[in-house]
C-alpha cells in the first residue's frame, strides 16, 4: 500500500536544521567547525547501568526481530516518517552482559553488532550519495548528498577503529545477523535501477532510496541505545539517530517541493 509522504513545514525544517546533525554535516562541508559542538547540541548522557542478562549471545545475534528495511523503497517509496524517532516496532530493551573490555571499558555483543552493521551500511550510503555528482539534481540535493558522504566516511573510520581495538572484524559474516532480520540496505538490483533512471525521475527516486537508507540507520541506532553497554558506542548511536532524523526531514521537504 502506498503511503503519502508528509511535507515538513519550513518552520519545522528550520528547527531541525539548527538542532540536528544534518546541519552539522553541511557546516563541516563548507569548512566550518566539526563536531556537534559547532551547532550547540546538548551533551548526551551515557546510558544507565544495565543488568548482566539479555537475549543477545556472544556472537551478537539477537533472539528477536531487529531493525528491518524500510518498506516502500524505490519509485513509490513514501514511508510515513511522521513517527520517526518514536522507536515504534523496536524490540524492548534487553541489554546483554559484557563481552570484553578495552582500555578498562566494557563492551557487549550489541555494541559489536551495531558497529559491524553500520560500517558496511555507511559504505553503501556513501556509494549511493556519490551518484548525484554527475546527475541533473538541484544544488541543495547535491550539497546534502556531499555532506552525508563526509559524515558517514568519518563515522566508518571511528567505528572500524573501535572494532580493531576490540579484536573484532569490521564486518560480520553474511549470515551473522539473520536472527534479527538480516543486514538492511539497498540491493544491487535497486542500485542498478536507480542508475538507469531517466533524468526526469532520478532525483525523486534517489531521495526515496536515501530516505529508506537513513531510516535503517536510525532504527539500528535506537536498538544500540537500548541494548548497548559501551558509552562511546551508545553516544555514536545517539548521534546517528539525530543526524539521520534531521536528514530525513530535509529530504522529505525537498521531495515535496
């Protein structure tokens, strides 16, 4: 069933751009100061201590359904993102016990799972946004795409560094995440269809696909905030959620113009 795409009013969009990390990305792209402090974001408090039990095993696989692919991706994508950020449909918080320590700080299986899922997801996202460089899209769409690419490349470097310090591979095995819904992302067929889209349709299809891609990241981040243990990783997840939510708002506004 097709769902109508909500149009974000200009006033709401302005608030999101001032408070969200999507604005931070564009500021960095223009040569401004990096980090969330550049736009006055409030500090994020670390999660409360969690009990030493949960549904995740040492491999990072969960027993329940995890973050899934946003439905309706492609030419007809128009998911109702009005509830985005509310955490609807996510599993109940179920923190796992520590799986190890690094520099005296404990981490658990969900921390590892989040990083291992985000690294390839970000890599795919960068590949997606690079498509607009040579395509006929509006300047503001190109600027947002470039900012997203810069942000996600920086995130991936930090995430890979943590995994390396923990002695964990940057990506999990292909079937590692099957127990919690599989690895979300854009299929090769979907990417090929976007590349082949006629000029008049490319921008709309691109925005639809990127909205779904960024929503996937936001949902994975919410799971990590609820189940993770390592304060640096849960902080990363909070920032991912904030930035993707702001970017989705920008894209919905662009799509409605």
